[in-house]
C-alpha cells in the first residue's frame, strides 16, 4: 500500500442520518481453483438443472443430506422459486445456497466492525481526514454468507454483514450450538450513520488500497474484546478466514462446501481454492430500509424534474416534510454552527446552498465521501435512480448497487437466514455475473485483434489483426502457417461462444418489478450494450476471416487448376501416340508421322485457346466490377 499523504483538510464527521438500523452489506468474491500444484484446472460448466433436481430429491433423504437441504438450500430457494421463471439453470438463474447451517445467533456469526479514530479519502487531488465519533467506532453485525454457482462454472462467495434484526436472539428447540451471550437481547442494536456506509463502500471502490488494510477498516470476530487490535482483520482476511472454517468442515452442522458443492461434484476432490486477494472482491450490494432515506431519494429526484413530472412521480406515501424537517433541524442544531476543535471543523461546505440531506444522499448513491463539495450537476447525476418503484429506489455504480426501501418485508423476513433481500441478492449477483462474462469477451476480442501484432520493448503497440493480414498478403503462397493461424483464430472464437455468449442471463424474474429492476441495473451498467458491441465485433471479424480464408482457397483452387492444365497438356501431347499404338494393334500401318504431329498441335492449340478465352473473360469481368 502506498504511503498516506498528509491531509490537506481536517474535519470531524457531521452525520445527518443517525438512525440507520436496518442495513446489509453483501461483498461478492469470485473463487478460483487449482489442481493442488498451483496449475489451473480444466474449466468446467455446471449442469444446474440436474444439480437442482438432485438437491430437491435430498429433501426426502435422511440424516445429513436432509439437514443440508433444510438449512442450506431451502431457506433461499423458498424465496426465489415464487418470483423466478424456473429452478436454477432456467434462463441463467444461478444456484444460491447458504454457506452454513449455523443458527442466526451463533457465535460464529458475530462480527464487529471496528472503525479507526480517523480515516482519509482523496478527492480531486485533495486529501481530507475525518475524525470518527467515539459512539460510531464499533458496530455489531451478523454474518450471513452464501454461495452462488452459475452454469458458466463461476462460483461467487457472498459475504453479507447485516445489522442485528429483531428475533435474531431467538433459539429453536434442539439447538446445541453456543449462542453469543452478549447478544441475547435487542438492547445491543446500535444504528449506523452515512459515514459508516460510505467507508464500507470504499472497500469495494478501491479494494487494492482498502479491502486488505485493517488500519483503514477492521473487523473483529471476538465479541469479548472488540478493541483488542491483535484480533483485527481486513475484509479480505475476514472472508478468507471464514472460507477456511467452512473448508475445514469441523462444525456439526452442514456447510455448502462439503455438503453441496463437493457432494454434487461442483468442486472436485483434487481441487484447491486459491487464497482470496483484493482482485477476488468484485462488487458490493447495499440494502437499507429507511423511510427517511427513501423520502430524501424521492425529493431529490423530483427536484430536478419539470413541475408536472415531479408531481406525477411523487411517492404518495411520503409524509409531508415532517421527517425531512426533523433531519434538517437536528443537523442544523448539532453542526450548523459547530466550532472548530483541535484544528478540525464540521464536515461541511458553508458555500454550498444545497440541503444537507440531498448532499448526503448524493454521496451515498455514488460512494463519494466528499459530498459537501458537490455542485448542482454532480448532485443531479448522482441521484438519478436506475429504477424506482412505489416503495424502493435502486442506484448503480460500477462497483456497487444500492437499494433503499421502506417497510421492506422481504428484506426483514430474509435477514435471519440470508441477511438481505433475496431479490436484491439475486439481481446483484446475476448482473455481476453477466458483467464479468462480457468483460471476458472483451478481453478475448482484444487479444484476437491486438495480441498477434504486439511489438515494441513492452509490447504496448500493436498492428491490429496482423495474423489475418499476413494470411491475406501470403494468400498466393503454397506453403506457410496460414492454416494454423486460421485454426487458432477459430479456436478462440469457439471458446468465446462456449464460455461467454451462451452464458448470458435471460428473463429470470416472473414479476414486472423485479424484472424491470434487473433490466434497469444492467442498462445502467451498459451490460447489454457491451454484449451487442462484442457480438457485432465478433461477427465482423468472422466475416473478414472467412473472406480471407475464401481468398486463400481461391488461390489454392487456381494453383490446382494450373496443375491440372499442365497434366492436361501432357495428356494431349500423348494422344496421337496413343492413337497410333491403338491403330497398330488393329493392324493399321503406314500412317504418316506428320499427321500425328499436326494432330497434336491442333489439340494443344484448341486447349490453349479454351484456357486463354476463359482467362480473358475473367480479367474483363474483374475490371468491370
């Protein structure tokens, strides 16, 4: 990690939304495997329909198999089957299953978020340092992790941190796993504010700098000593530690690695997982239930609409300004004229006339800690929702998805088992998968076009499609490596189809809201446009390669015709001799030798006249095109 710059500005956090007590953060890690010696394993796709059918049959099994279905598969499937077009494998729907069968309030699910006393961000080449309120330094979360497997063979580990929900402390009959004694009641729930959300977002926005740095943001799994820095983990370390626990399979309860993925041969026995790195962290999904935050989303959205559209788009359920005025009033009373302390001032821009809640929401929607300094155009661009319904709004960023909702039934119902809204989770991971698939297509296409002609000391310059061009230049040559080049090009295009084109998701959801939300996310991410552009490039490239191959075949055919002409001439010259020998077998003698010579010349002349007339006709047709 690069050495931190001294801060240019010193602030203390000045939160406007202090009551965010129903939030969930899902970090998606892509898993990769090797053969035990470090070599990549042969890539395989998953037959998810067969796997789904096999898991359904395990419902009627016995012992561990039945328990695995009840604790790992059914809790997620029960939510998704009703809203999707079919089981896993239908239209690109992945197989989603919980990582562990541990109960919601198990000690293994207890995670503390440990924020430092100060943290920095850099924006427009200025470094700002924020001092954290002591009450906002430590927050308790519940770990709800799961796996998503796609037909393409990609596997994602989804680590969800969710604030404790009412009912998490409840125990069930027959439970033997030790619960977290300090979380036995609801009184431990502590709300977070927008700065905590923003700092968690930075883990996904800049994983190389933040996700593997416990000094930036740490996690602790020891409930008894959350202030003991010896137990602090970075996000990457937390996820790696959790995966190693699941792989060890020491718990009495089922887990998805042993009882689903290895049991169904999705992970072969000789496969070993590569340790997680910052590159493994792909995206983040944030779900927040907050009437006040959604009200702000509605107001800031309507602020930039024409009056008639603003009135028509207003969410009718929102109270007339009372909650928003409370937010403004509390913030003004606390920070409006807050004096500087220790050289620090409130995180605010006195020259910015925008409402504080608008600025905060613009920052949350795009993960920008420097939100007090956004201008009108930035607030407008940041707060345009990708999708908005009567009860929720979705915002997209290349590195995360944010959904804000009110009275979020599916979110609250699923939190004990999944940690977040199952529909948001499915939309998030499907859009992520498709984005990675099209990104792989773009990389392969880039290699097809630029890699063969790469040159220079660092191979950073290239002659595009130089391999195909070399075939065109040497199309007349009888020998060479043209066939090998064409075969390699065809092989790469076949691999594109096998691992990319066929694995683009289709219409997964049955209902308009979820279907529209997924389409909106993918549109905002330009996934569909990128797929279309990639396929168009491949089609044009395929057409060019076929044209070059056809030209080469035409030259080969001409060479063949030339050889046949030579053979024909040789044959014509020998015809008179053959006739003479034939006549002699019949007893005819005395044929003059000149007759045979004249006959040979006439036949040869007729053959040459036929060849030259066709050659001239072809030349005239070529010139007249």
